C-alpha cells in the first residue's frame, strides 16, 4: 500500500549512502577512532545492504529492461572493483553481489524447470561466497522478493537475517566486549532495526532522481578512502 507521507526511494538511497560511508570509514580507519565513534559508525553501516537489496527487488519489479539494468550494475561493479580490492582485498564488491541477486531474481521468474532453477540459484549463492556479504547477500534478496506480498514480509526478511547474523555477533560481544565486537552487534541490531523501519515505511514513490549519482558515489567514495589511507600511511 502506498504511503504518501512515507519514505521515498530517494530517502532510502540517501540512508544507504550514509550507512555505507560510515561502515567503510569504520573498516578503514577504525584503529584511529575512539571506541564510541567506531561503534556508532558500524551501527549506521547496518542500514546499507538491506536497503540496497530491497531497492534491487523494487528495481527489478519496475524495470522495463532487465538486461540494461544488469549491464549498468556490471559496469559500475567493474569500475568499483579496483578501489574496493585496494581497501578490502580480492573479494567481489557489493555491486557484484547485487548483480548475482538480480540474476537469481530473473532465474526464479524465467526458468520453468524446477531442478534447473534450483541448481541455478544454488550456483549463484555459491558464487556469492566470493563477494561482499557472502552467501547471505542473495538469500536476503530472494527473501525480500518472495515475501514481499505477505503481510510484514520485509520485516520477516529482516528478522531472519537479523537472527542469523545477530546471534553470533551477540555471542562474540558477550565473550569479547571490544569496540569492534560491539560495533558488529550494533550493525545487526541498531542498523538492521533502523533499516527495517525505513523499508516498512517506503511509500513506493521514486522521489528525487539520483540513479547515476548513487552508482557513481560507490567507486568514488572507495577511491577517496583509499587515497586518504595512502596519505596517512596506513
């Protein structure tokens, strides 16, 4: 149901950008930050992937050309890979994860043979283990897609992801209450909780267009962080 006074896609993208930037700052410069700042930045980071995964499903639902959508993701994933690898190592960046998720959404709708569809989904999830967010990434995307029409389906998706990731984080924080472990716990509790509220109040409206800015911001901020890290000699 549309909520005229709710959250637009523009607002969701801004929240994702803020969370992504905060999370990457914490990952790159965490050792230089006060413990409280580190926990806060990690917690904000929990906004990012759930919103990106949800908006991917919305984009797939409304796009007039899935191939063009996939090519756009693939192009910026390739552009982003070098600065991402410089910062975080030889792992596929999150746009690769989203591209895999998009392929799996297409497969669920267009592969009639059940066995082949299951094998394709299993292969995609396995491939995503080499990317940011690992196998959890496409699973969250598929849950958002398949539970969307159910009452509180998005909240259920977030609950499943939050429990699967938050319980191990809670165990870690209890046994080793460091700034890092508390930050990771905040990521899967406070960050996921805020993301759930924003998604639940999404009104289905586009809001201000910022498609190209959102894509361009990802590699640009990674490059800026790498330059800052290089200049600081880290």
